[in-house]
């Protein structure tokens, strides 16, 4: 299965609570496998099975006071570990 990694560069995150608010909002409004935000890096990484509409992401985050400066999208493949006997 091919998944997508979406990286949002966000203006306005200043603390751990900001990260939690963004993560919760994304989980509530979009179907995602994983979401992780970093106020220090100013970005949020989302792993999802399908693409997410950029306009919807921007509007959803703007509704709680954050500005999405840029969005990058790439194919995501889960890292697999191989065990040798």
C-alpha cells in the first residue's frame, strides 16, 4: 500500500500546547495514520493513506489561528526491518 507524507510549515506554533492543539485538530478533521508537530521546527508531519486537500488543511488550521506557509507532499513507505538468522 502506498501512503503519503504531508509536511506543513506552520507559522504561530510557540509551545507544546500548540503542537497538541494542531495534532488534535488534524486527527479530528482528517483521516490520518500519524501526525506529529514540532514548534521548534515550525512544522507538522502527517502520514495518511490518501492525499488531503491543501485548502482544507489551510482553512482548518487558520480557524484556530495558525498560518500554513508551505505544504510538501511525498510518497511514504514504511521502513521495514529485516532480521537475518
